[in-house]
C-alpha cells in the first residue's frame, strides 16, 4: 500500500450533536476495519497556544475577538506539518472540529464577516470529508445542559447554526449532512460508511488546500 495516503475526515456540528462521541467511535471502528487511523481535536488545548485558548473558553482570561480568532487558526497551523506527515504515511485522521468551527463561531460575533474569518485558515489541508452532525436545539437539550464555557448559550448557538448553514452552501467542500438525532449506533453506522468511501476516494489524490 506504499504511496497511498490517508484521508482527512472532519466532524462538525452544534454543541451536544455527538461530535466527540462519534469521533472516538469512528477511530475505533476504522482501526478494526484495518485502516490506520488516529483522532485529533481542535482546539488542541495542550500546546502553548492551546492553553491560551483553553483559558479564554473557560472565561479565566479575556482576549480581544480578532486575537482569539487568530489563535484558534494558529492552533491548527501548528499541527499542519504533523497532519501532512501522517496523511502521507497512510494514516487517516478523524478530526473533532476544524476551520469551519473557527469561522462559524467568530463570525457569530458583532462586526465579523465570513470572508474575514476564513482568511487565516486559507490553505490548510483540505478535508476529504466534512461530516456535519445535525441536531435541533430541542434534541440537544435532552442530552444535558450547557457547560460553563464562553460560547455555551442558546442565543450564541443559534447564530452559529446559521453560519454553519452558510458555510455548507460552499460546494468546493465535501459536506455530508447526517441526522444526529438518531441513536448513537445508527449515526455511527452512517459515519463509518461515508468515511470508508472517503478513504477510498482520497487514497490516490493529492492533499487539497482549503478555501483556495
Ligand atoms: P459534542 O462533542 O458534539 O458536544 P458529545 O459527543 O460530547 O457532543 O455528546 C454530548 C452528550 O450527548 C454526551 O453525554 C453523549 O453521551 C450524548 N450523546 C451523543 N450522541 C448521542 C445520541 N446520538 N443520542 C443520545 N445521546 C447522545
Ligand atoms: P469543544 O472543545 O467542546 O469542542 O469546544 N471554537 C472551536 C472556536 O471558536 N474556534 C475554533 O476554531 C474552534 C476549533 C467552539 C470548543 C469551543 O471552541 C469553539 C466551541
Ligand atoms: Mg465535543
């Protein structure tokens, strides 16, 4: 299988849609099927930049809105050499949030437009598949309440949902919408099927560049 690369698979969606649950399940299932697979998440809170982000999200420090946006992007760029290396060595990466979260969240703030928000992430490795886990606020509410982090309010999450919808109009990105109000097992089966197809389609393609 030398020369065949792994796929970059991203999970996006609202709070409590099941992204983290499904990302873990997907990594395990793909491994069982014989694909070398690893999980990543953004923000990656363990790096120096990630610690600044973590502190902001936990409301322990305040950062100017452009600044935090750029830190989220930098937190992706700092992982890019590792991401490319793994993909090229044949490892499939399942990523819990990516640049789409970056744009959807910041552009939900006053005076931020989609175009400005996308620029820092232009040229990132392009996901071969973006799985959007769609869940209504009512169903999400049955999965427990919000935590105490900065963006965890109904009014902000409503704006984020609208921004995601705008991003999904972009047909240069391979979005797949999955009804995440189904039970964990059913959602998992669909994600696995879509992922296996993406791995197969990506394996002899060059790694793309996002939003270029
Ligand atoms: P996210 O990462 O999108 O915020 P999580 O994976 O952390 O969501 O899931 C939030 C909560 O909902 C967890 O308690 C999880 O066990 C539960 N959950 C996830 N998916 C489902 C599902 N399909 N049906 C019911 N509960 C779910
Ligand atoms: P979780 O760790 O629960 O997913 O919450 N966010 C994330 C941004 O504002 N910009 C980004 O670029 C990314 C990746 C979404 C992380 C929170 O951080 C927000 C929720
Ligand atoms: Mg999560």
